[in-house]
C-alpha cells in the first residue's frame, strides 16, 4: 500500500511508518480515521480509501494490535 501515508501519535511507531507528505495532504486535506478494525477488515478497507482519493489515514492506538496493523499498512 505504498500510496497510503500514515499519521501516528506514537514516536516509536512513527519510525517504522511511511513519511507524511504535506503536498498530498494539501491536495485532499482529509484524514480517514480507522478505529477498532481488525486485520481482515483493514485489508479490505485500505484499497477503498485509496480508490476514494484519500492519501492519509490514522489507525488509532486503541485498536487491537494497532502497532502490527500500522506496520502492515505502511509497507
């Protein structure tokens, strides 16, 4: 999912995540927030987010296995 850029509040996770791209964000200044979705749901949702034109998502840290989901999404 190289076209998805992530915003994180955790410095530890930020080191492993994709770099935030201000230019892409200014094109569509919307952050899609994913809270409480499991891996299978996230796997199905991310292509839909990209198809809708979103380039920035947030996976909240109160989501089960958030760190693993963020690592997967940033690949």
